[in-house]
C-alpha cells in the first residue's frame, strides 16, 4: 500500500499521542504546543524513560481529523546501577539488619 498522505502538525493543533511497548503504555501527551511530528516524538521519548525494543507510536490530530500509527525502534537500554556499598556490621536506624548471605 502506497501512503501518499502527509500528516502535518501545525502549531495550535490539538494533538493526542501515545507510545506503547509490549502492550504497556510508556508515555502519552495531550496538547496544542507541538509544531511538528518530530516535536511530538521528542516529547514522547523524553516522557517514556529508558526502554529498548519496538514501540508503537500513535498520533491523533484532533483538529485536522487524522491519526497516524507507526513503529519506533530504539536501543535506549536501562542504565546499570550497581548496589551501593553498605557496611554489614552497622545496622541502619529504623530498618532491618542486613544479612550478608541473604542479600
């Protein structure tokens, strides 16, 4: 199927957009402050956090009456945060004791 329709976003158009990955909604935006499709994608990626894989991008322009569904692949893997070094011999105030062989 040949897609010859240009979905243009103008500043002031009411936009409702979502980004879903593996059936889970990562982010959604609603507003009229977007001037292009690229600004909608940027806002969704900033709101979604870190994920990797294929996501479904759905953009609905309520003003012009069109909807665009496309795939968006990314390799934005979660950052690795190693456990901070804790002192085993000193218990924390108001918390449980740390057991070295159980953690």
